[in-house]
C-alpha cells in the first residue's frame, strides 16, 4: 500500500489535518517476527501493574513481541487481578499471528468483567480478521446488549446478518437502530428495504412513505425512495430476497433445504478468503441450482484467485444464460478481460474491455442531463480506458485509443502515475448522491472484506514480503479529543493493479441537503497484490463535533457516485458518554 505525500496533498487540497511533515504515519507500528525473548539483565524484578504495562508496550512497539509477552507474564504473576495486563496480552497476541490465543486472553478478561466494551471490540476485531464470521456476529450481539443505546452497533449487526442471508434477524437489528435515531431518513430507507426482503410489503410501504413525507425538498433521497416504492407495489419482477429461491423444476424439498443451508456457508468462506475450501461448496450449490447466477459469479472469482483462469472463463461464459443482474454480468465481462490478459490472449481481452468502455460512454451520453439515482453502480470509463491502453500495444491492428483518453498513458511509469494522481485535488461530483446510497444493498460486490475503525494500527511484515495492517484498540466510538482515527481494511481479493482508494467522512444528519463539507478524508494507493491497508483520519482543525459520522469509500481518483464502493460509520462522543 502506497500513501500520498500528506504535505503535497495539503498544499493542493487544503485539508486542515495536513499541517504535519510529509509522509506522516502517526502511530503506525511495525512488527518483525520472530524476535528473541529474554529478561532484562538476567531476570525480572517485581513489577507493578503500571511498570509492567509501560515496559511491555515499549518493547512491543519496537517489535520484540516475545519479550513483551515475557514481561506481561511476569506482570500478571505479580499482579494476578490485573485485567489491564491481561487485555494488553491479548493485544500483543493479536499482532503476532496467534489469534486464537488472543481470543482466549480476551475471554479470560470478559469472564471477570463481561461489560468491558474495549475488550469486546478487540475480540470482535480478531474474529473478523480471522474469518470467524459466526463468532464475530455473536460477539456483536453481546456488544449490543452491553451498549444498547448505541445505534451504530445495531446497524453494524443488521448489515453483518444481512450478508449471510439471516434477513429476519437483520430486520430486528435495523428496527432497533432506527428506533434510536428515528430522524435519520437514510437509515429508515434501509429498514424499508429490509422489510421488503422478508416480504413485509405493507411495512416497507409505510417506511418509504415516512421518508417521502419528512425529507426536505430536493433531497437526494427522493429518487431511491420513489424507486423502492415502485418496486414494492410495481410491475417489477423483484419481490424481495426471500422470494428468490428458484431451483430447477426437478429439485426436491431436501435439495432446496441443502441449497439454502450451504449457500451461506459458501459465502462465508469466500468472504474470508478461504477459496480452496469454498470451491467445492460453490460447485455443489450450482449442482443443486444451475440457475444461481450469483454463485456462478463468485465461483468464477474464486477460480481467478486460485490462478485457474481457463476454468474461470468457462464459468463466466455460462452466466449470460442465467439471467444475471446487470452488475453481475458487467463484472463477469470485466473479469473475463482480466483472465484473458493473464493468459496472453490480447485480442480477446481488448474486445471485452472495449465492449464495457462503449457501454460506459453510451450511459454517460444518455444521462448527461439526468440525476443518477444515489447508490447506482456504474461502469468506470477511465478505469476501462487504462486497461485498454495496457492491452493495445499487444494488438498491432487495434484502432486508436478511446476518445478523450491520452494515447501515451500506457507508457507512463508507476512513479509518474503516483505523481499525476497526487497532483490532482479531490473533485467531488455531487457528493450528496453518494451519501444517499442504500445501506441494505447486497455485499456481493463490495471491495472490502472488513473495515474496522481503531485508535492505532500496526503493520505485520510476513517472510513473504506481504504486509498486514492490524487495528489496535478498535471501536465504533471515539472521544472528542481523539487525534487520529484509523479505518483499517482488508480487501475481498488482492489488488490487480495500482488502485487509488479514498475515504471521505461527513457528519450524518437528519437532512441530506446542501453542499456539505467533508470533515475528514484520506487517500491511499493499493499496489499490486496488496490485500490490507488503512485510511488515516486526522482531527479537524476545529475539533470533532459529537455525533455520527458516515465515511464513503471510493475507488479511483474521484469521489463520485460512479466510484462509490462501500461505506463505514463511527461516532464521536463527549467524555464520559457511553451511548
């Protein structure tokens, strides 16, 4: 992951948080494993809780993980009732690839103090990073019980349950979140979608009507609200996710049950990056229901991740006959182009990218004077042009570059690309549209496996040269005095190219109207094969305003509805406030 020169970005963009030296990394800590363990000068004397914590943190942050654990073992021996040292031990284990031991260390603390939210969040983050989805959801439920007046916990729980098709449980969590912040109309619209997906059409209709009645004139929520209203009682074929279980005519009741049971298991493995385990389950899903276009799409992605592009091409080609969504089909065509590049079949690859590029141009022309509905996922013309330029030199008979794109971009070095992007300020294009996107949309196409807000971040350098960024002191709530907030993320799959990613954060209010200014933002470049990174949000010059914050996450050089790929939320609270 490559970070921009923060000083350079400050000069060009004018971010208030940039009054620091270039390339500031804040509290970024680097771990090098293994490190030798040992005591200070032949043995550790009695240590108080404070002394043990201070010494352990010092050597831990210098990279001596084993020595830090030795100091903590001595400190816990001398202070057996110290929950602080036991929690710190869990933190150290969480950064040393001993994740199950970290969970056990956190559980030992929670047995004594089950309401310790900082420990629960730390345990939850480890479970998420390690792909233990069911256990992570169970821990979120416990957090929601302890911090019941925190709407973000219920919202996150609703979103996680929805990912695994636990729609009825997700709906209950959405209800609780909206009950706590009834004036946030975007959340209510997500609740309407959740009702619709469990076939509660009257309830969904009532929620949408409330949004339409309360929204200010000209709100970007108007279009998605009316669109959802037309779906609820309109002539569309979509009738909610619970109505979409369609197997082949000869499918038996037992087959339907098996398909429903293992489909969620397949997605969990896919989302956790456990591709070899997921592959046979997806194949079984398609045996039970050959018309499952989403499963076919995900199996194709898995085969790409396993380096089996020929097989992936075969799977992607079958999707045209499965009635996939426009988004699934467009992504399949794009992935086929990438596979063909990998196989050196340049002419075929060029055709795939040109098809998508022409579709992007046509869409752009047809919507010049039309407001794009918030949350709409559209083709990225510039990204497609870059792929065309990458392929074109290998196809001598190819036509000139796409109109409006520089013909010399293919020859630019990686450093030139970084410099060009860094020299251009962020240019929001109707940013309010991105803030109106529906939270309840399916996660099948999210770039991010997880995004975890945290107070600090560590980097773990593996022997293979890969880096993993690890959240320290994760939470969804931070005090007004918090200097820096890290959004630590893992990607669903490794980056195929040098990809800019941007986070732009706004205070979430009941009315989405007017040109609201981003209060915090950051941008990074994911290098080829990167699968982990973080955004650094510095405290605004005027300080954090207490409230809920929504951060839109964008792929590419622009923060627009065209590039919006995901979102994450956190909140700022007054000192002493628990909810």
